[in-house]
């Protein structure tokens, strides 16, 4: 199909106004979509009309340096120099750009190739954090840091209902209906951008402070089947947050460890390991051993301890938590003293010298 582009340009002069790389990339996308019909069972590609806004995008690859980005402008083939607001300096080798329109805004997404960052093979306890995701609070760390739930959708829900009622009253095919649809889309887009901004800031704070992050492997789709909590769960953006944690930790040389989704993190005591029932309305964990702690902080500590145990068993990395040391070559396992404070570690070695 790409080889037929020169002939098509002679038949349709408007094709000459489009960068050749953009036409080639679109042909490649069509070829991939057709192959998916038989490989993955997808339907036949739909016709892309120029009146559909969410399909207004094109991609251009960097072949011989014809794309030149600067601080305030970028040179695009056939378009020349275009002013832009650069989000941050480009790192690595520029491979391609994707120009797209979304709700009246034009974006230029730059794809860069960067060298691989090797994940660290060890970390201290203060570089490990457990995160418990919830509805009352967006996230609670094992160190007691709390990220409040922003509830962007809930705050705009009244305005969304009004915009949706206005849209339903407009005649189909009219210009007023198209205006109402754009206003509704713009409001949804604002909620989406607010959620993205919040999760990006929260994930950046965590990944810059900690090297190993442990979270629960939540079944978000299954949890949303609960009709009373589905809207609140969708408003949180847990899956997007965990995805951002994963790639940002990798960029910083760390990693994200996911524990099993059926682990009783909220029901288990982080000190003695006792398991007891914890209804959602009970916000304080009280154990027979004397522990009194917020249930989310207790769950985050359990997630951290289970993540340390899972990582040390895997053998690919090692976390030197309190009570776990090494002499550089031979690792010494003190798994039974993981929860012991560093101050008490020396006294334990004196009481049990046979461990060495």
C-alpha cells in the first residue's frame, strides 16, 4: 500500500500537502489493524471521517533530522516552524512525533529512545515503602504519609448532570446539539486532566523518595462490579497510578513489587500476625497484642513486609531491612527479625551468636 502512494498523489493533489512520513505511518497502522482481524479477532477498521474530532492525529518519524525541536518552536515537515509550549527538555534520541487534537487543544507527543536503566539489586529499609490504596484516603504509605482522595468526578457531578440534560434536550443533528456535546466533552476532559495531574504528582513524590515500592495487585474491574462503590472506584484511578509508579520507578533504577490480591492486609496484625475480621466501617485496628493503629497504615506495613519477603525469595534483588544484614558476599538471613528495630539488632546478635 505504501508503494502506491506516489500514484495516488498524482490522482489526488491534496495528498501532496501532507508529509509523506505521515501517509506512510497511516498505511502501516491500517496494515496492523487488518492483521488483527485474524490474529486477535478484532473487527474490520471503521471509516475515519474528517468530522470526527478524536481521530485528528498524525505521526511523523525522525529519519534524517527533518524534525527540529527547540525551546519555543518545533519544525514539522510541510508545516514549518510551529510555536509550542515545551513541557520539559527532550532526553535521549528523538524517534517520532505525534500531533493530535483533543477537545480544542493541539498536542505534540515526542517519542524518544533512552538507554536502559538497570534496576538496583539491593536497598535499605528506608528506601522501601508499602502503599495501601483505598476510598477514604487515596493512598496511605507504611511511613504514615496520607494522600487525600481528590474526588474530581464527585465534585463535578452536579455540573455534569446539568450539561447532560442540556444535551438530551437538543435536536439531533443541530448545531446547538453539537455545541452542547463539545461543552460536555470539555468538562469530562477537565476531570481527566485533573486526575492525571494528581496521580503524576503523587507517583513522582513516592518514586523520588523510595527505590522499592510494594502495592497490592488489585482486581479493579472485579471491584467495580459492586454497584454501590463502582463510581467511587473509577474516580480514584488506581490502575493509572500503579502504572505510573511502575515506569517511574524503573526510570529511577527501582522497581514495583505487587503482592497477591488475596493477601489479608487489612485483617492481619503487622506486629504479631494475628488475623481478625475488619469491616469497612472499623477504621482503627486493635489487636490482642496491644497494637492500636489506623487500619490503612497497618495494611501498608503488611504490604511492605510481604513485598520484602517476596523480593528476597525471588533472588533477583535483596532488601536489607531491619534485622537483615550481609557481609557483601555471603548473605545472612534474619527473616525472623524483620520487624525488629535497628537499635535492638546488636543486642539480638549478642544473645544468639550461634546464628552467625
